């Protein structure tokens, strides 16, 4: 039997092409990736978390046949919102991602105080946004080859929506869809102890000794984990 399709959902500021090294490790699989409305280069045009969820739901529905969804970082939030009732989604894989519950938001899950590296600003008409980190290499790519890390940093979107980080979940797809959590044990952006707590909500847990972005530092290892998850979905 062929393996399910794979849908990759990036985190804040990231684009689908940031996971190209991972996709290259899966040439025989049907792999898709989705853009998030909440990240972009025009702060006035940013969408919110619910728009991200709508895009993810549409992407999953458009795939003909079973699918496993892998969400990275912030991407776990709209994935959790989007996929309740998604009949073709067989498993959600949270990769150093926010596996939150109904009523929780990104901000509430980190104690209600913006992260130290968030630089929050607003447009002239009061739309709040968060600028990309000033030092993304150390924060997001600390174990990534220097050239690859610098390239990834240069391609980040400039902004992400502030409101997307405070909007609360009204659905929790992992309560009805089996889930797996991959903890990144050398993560400078999302403390591993916090990942451990969220991973208690998942049915299966794996660990990688990597930074926040193992799809760049250890794409082959992530690909193998995903193959295993697809095979058992």
C-alpha cells in the first residue's frame, strides 16, 4: 500500500521553501507545504490564526487520499484549530510545535508575557505585528551549517501577526486525531522543558538532539521519523 501524503506546515516567519532539504529527502512521497497568512513582508496585509487554519484545512481537503500533517513551532496552533473533523487526516506530527488545547493561545501558553526576542510594533492604523528575530541564526538555526543557516535567515518573512499569537483555539484536533510529538532537545527558541510538557498530550514522542529547525540541520533524521509515522498512520 502506498504511504499517505505528507502536508508540511511551517512556523512563524518561515516559508515552504525553508523545508526544501527535508522534502529532498522524501522524493518518492507525495509532499505538500502550505503558506501561512499570518506571516509576510507587508504588516498591513497579515492574516490571523483563523485564516491560517482555513488555509491548512483547505490544503488538507485538496489532497486526494489519506494525509499526515507535520506542523512546526507556531504552525501547531492553526493545525490544531483546522483539522477537527478532517476525515482524511490520519495523524498530526508536532515538530517542536505548540500542541495547545481549546481556550489556549500562543501567548497564554508561554505565561502571558511576550517572548524576549519578540519586537512588537504597529502600523499607522494600529495593526500590531512582530518583527523577525534580530539574530535568527543563534535562535533558530544554532546547529545548522553556517551557509545554510545564513541563507535560511535571509529568506524569512519580515513580519508575523501579533493577533495570531493571542487568538484562542476553539478546536483541538489532537483529541480526535492521533498525534506524535518530536522534541528538539537543543532548542534555543522553544525551551525543551516546555516541549516535554506539551508532548504529554501526544500519543507518541520522539526526541532529536537538535536546534529548533532540524529540517535544516538533520533533514535525513526528520525524514526517517516522518516515514515511520506515515507507515504507521
